[in-house]
C-alpha cells in the first residue's frame, strides 16, 4: 500500500543519514520528495536516483539551512516542482560539542541558524502552502530530554528550542487541521555519530537497549506521523532513542 500517494514532502538534509532514510521511506510510502543538501550533491543525486528507480518522484536542491533566502527558495522550489506541499521534515542539523567555555560566537550563530532558525523559517514558509492534513515534523535530539554528559550546551540549547516551536505551531496550525511534532533520536549510526566512533560505546551504554539505532528506525516514526495514523498526534515529542532519555 502507498499511504502517502498524492502527497508532497520536503526533507531538509535528505542527502545522508537520517534525512536520507526519511526521504527514501516517504517515497516508498508514495510521496513525491524534495530534499535539500548543502555540500554533498553526489549523495543527494544518489537518493533521487534510488527513488526514481523504484518508480517514485524526487528532486534535490542545494539549500544551506544557515541562509534564510536559500531556506525560503527550497520551500518555494518544492511547491513549484511538485505543485503542492503536504509534509515538511526539518531534519538538517549540525552538532558542535565541547566545553562550554570554548564555544565560539561563530559556532553559536551557525548552530542556531541551522538547527533553530531554519526550521522556524521553513515552517513559516511551508505553512502558507499546507492544507488540511498537513504535517510539520522536526528532528530534535535525545539530548534535549536528558543531558547525560557534559559538552552539549550549544547542541542541547538548539534542540530544546524545537520543543517551543513544535508546541506553539501545534496550537496555531491546529485549527487548520495541520499537525506539528518533534522526533528525538537517540544515538543513530550516521556520519555525524558513527556506531564505531570514539564515544559510541558510552552512548550505547546510556540507552536502555544498550545499542545504537538505525536511521530507518527514525524514518519509521516520521512516516507514521506523516500518514493517516498521525492525524490525532500534535505538539508531541516522540523519542526514538532506545531508552536513552529514560
Ligand atoms: P549527518 O551529519 O549524517 O547528515 C546531515 C545531513 O544534513 C546531510 O544531508 C547534510 O547535507 C545536511 N546538512 C547539514 N548541514 C546543513 C545545512 N547547513 N544546510 C542544509 N543541509 C545541511 O547527520 P544525521 O543524519 O546524523 O542527523 C540528522 C538530524 O538528526 C540532525 O538534525 C541531528 O542533529 C539529528 N540527530 C542525530 C543523531 C545521531 O545520533 N545521528 C542523534 C540525535 C539527533 P550534506 O550531505 O550536503 O552535507
């Protein structure tokens, strides 16, 4: 079955990792998928080709989430390309970890622009196009819910901000039949957080399941929220974290 047939999704940071898995999953469920990337045009093109090989429709656009104009252009581009917009997935994000004292002003601005301002602006731009049944899904982090080790001030600040955005969007857009939700991944094996990285054993040990998750695990929950099963879920923060925040 293709529960998202006829729908159009925009996935930011859809070229690799969790965003790639979300793009592939929403396409497998029948949605036409626009995806953004910033540096890896090659990987973005691979995702598009894979979707097209399976008979789906996809389009990749370079859009630096740190640049407001490019964020707006990506939303407008998706609508122009596919004629409508039903699902926005704010996935693109960057992590800068390290002692609080050493975080530079440049880091603060770059992380907040990418992880907070871009989801805000994309939601604003998307809301102008979303109809009844529309979905805004943002990717937060388990570090917004449980700070298990030091070094995450900037990252946790940026991800916790999405809780405020999600709850208020739910209130403001609810009357239009549009939902807004936040998904908090735990340690997921990607380029950003490889399951064979230096702190991988520590992170896995902090989950109840004692293991890393896969990008597809996050994509499955996003697909649920995007589909009919998500129609009565809004303003929620849903952990896909193996029990990290428990
Ligand atoms: P990756 O670093 O593996 O992939 C990041 C993706 O985002 C890439 O597609 C990248 O594009 C894109 N991206 C990065 N910066 C920008 C930007 N400025 N503008 C546009 N696109 C950008 O990350 P993950 O897949 O691991 O993470 C995805 C999301 O999940 C992030 O928000 C992250 O914070 C969150 N998360 C991840 C966890 C994990 O353990 N992996 C845990 C909790 C949350 P390109 O390929 O062009 O570089």
